[in-house]
């Protein structure tokens, strides 16, 4: 329907009252609410809903490139293209924990290539948000790409946020020409701009919002890297579609494959899967 900022989108709702809203522009999840109606994803109050720019927030899909490391526009073209709902989607991995509400978005093949990339957005009975993307190379030559679910999580106060599961990992620091460092901390906390790609990360990461007593658990498959980004004050002021103080209410924790791009031979395929849960917690746990 079109009743949301004038953009075409699909609203998913599960029997418990949780919901997810997906914009056909970019196939971007633009809202994910728990069964109490609380919004779990960050959207900037200055977001621009004007194609081809991606709306600032939700879960833009970075494909087939991440960042500006390549010949395409920043983060690739998938998030800037019009997608279509596919009533007869190609087979995707079975989604065990999904309730009835399920929509499959098919990236409309663009003129320069005939590959197609079915992308599934699901809202499980548990309220978990599940994203599954499949890329199959139906061309006659090898195809390499990077990929990230650029996930803007809503938090109450970034200085009260901890991320567990990244301890001791190597990371590439986007603030230092992607130079490689090793994480020393026992948990990642935030006092300044952070823009890192953590490598070979475990398949479960916990983001703790201490004030709200909420933990986001991110589980992933086919996505070895985790991008962590908070622009902090100075960078926020340089973005027209981002409020000066909004960095306090968000953190990007993206399941991604960046350091070692995927290369598919003709006929080969790759599947990436991300499942996010938002659990009340007075303790931290990633299992
Ligand atoms: O999260 C990593 C990053 O590449 C940051 O460097 C920042 O540019 C962010 O993505 C947002 O990119 P965008 O093109 O959506 O403004």
C-alpha cells in the first residue's frame, strides 16, 4: 500500500501483533515492531523518502558492493532500485521458525544483467525479524560481490550500549583506511565515532541496551563479518538526513561479507541469512 510517506510498501503482521514494514524502494525494512508496538529499528527524523536515495534507517541492503570500495555507487545499487513482491518466488531455504506472515521480494532484474536475487523478509511467530537473500549466478562468467544488511538498531542511549561477541576479533577500521587492528576490549562500548568491519565473527552477537533492559541477538549464516557504525556528533552534523543528536539513539550492527567477497562460478549460488530477536534482559547473554 501507499499510505506511508507516499511510498509503496508491504506491512507484515504476526498473530501476536508484531509487525514489519518493507519499502519496495530498495527492498528496505523500514520498521520492525515487537508485540507491544515498540519500534526496534532506528529511522532518522530527517530521513528523505525520495528515490533513488535510501531512507536513513531500517535495514538498507548493501549489494553488490559495500562502502565505496569499488566502481559502483556507495553500498551498491540494490538499495536504490525498485523491487517487486513476488507471489511465486523461486525456492529459498525452508524457514522453520516463521509464522504465516511471509513476503518474498524479488529484485527486479535490471537491464544490464539478467541475474535475479530473491530476497525474503519474514516475521516469525516469536516476533523475530528474518532476512534471507539468495544470489545465483545465471551468467556465463564468474560474479563477485560484497553484501551487508545495514541494520540501524534503535537504542535509548549509545553510551549505555555494549556489544558482546566481538572480543579478540580482528577488524578493519574505516576511520583509518581500513587498517587492520585487533579488538582488546571485553565488550565494545561507545565514546566516539566507530566505523569498523569485524572479521570472522561468531554467528551470534548480542547488543545490550542497558537502559531499556533489552538485548538484540543477531544470528547470521553466510555473513562472516560484522560492521559496527556510530557516526557520533561531528559526522552526524555532516549528514543532511540525520539529526545532530540522533547518534545517541542508534547503532548499526550489520551482518556482512566484505573482507573476502563472494565469487560465484556460473550456476553457483550463495545464501545469506540474518535473524534478529529483541529480548528483555537484565543480564547479557549471546547464546
Ligand atoms: O557503516 C559503514 C558505512 O560505510 C559508514 O562509513 C557510513 O558511510 C555508513 O555506512 C552510511 O552510509 P550511507 O551511504 O548510507 O550514508
